[in-house]
C-alpha cells in the first residue's frame, strides 16, 4: 500500500524529491492532486515510511 509523505507545491519540487529519494533506493510515486492547483503527492510504500521520512527531512532542510 502506498502512503502520501509530502504534498509538493510544484512539479519541479516533486521531481526533485522523487529523484533524491530514488537515488537513496526508495520506491517513489508522484501523482497530481488537481490540475488547477498544480500540487503533487509524493507517495512511498507504507513499509518504508519511517526510513523515507528521515531522508525527506534532510532533503527539505538542505
């Protein structure tokens, strides 16, 4: 099952996060929430949630 870990405000931010998480070896999906707002869900398998959150925090604060 996939779990949303972050809502990215733009496609560029979503792609950056997806790329960095993938480089760390995680499975990652992005999905647009709505075409009018251009926001994107970043989703990962729920079994990897805790590990991904640590990496995501370092990505967001760099």
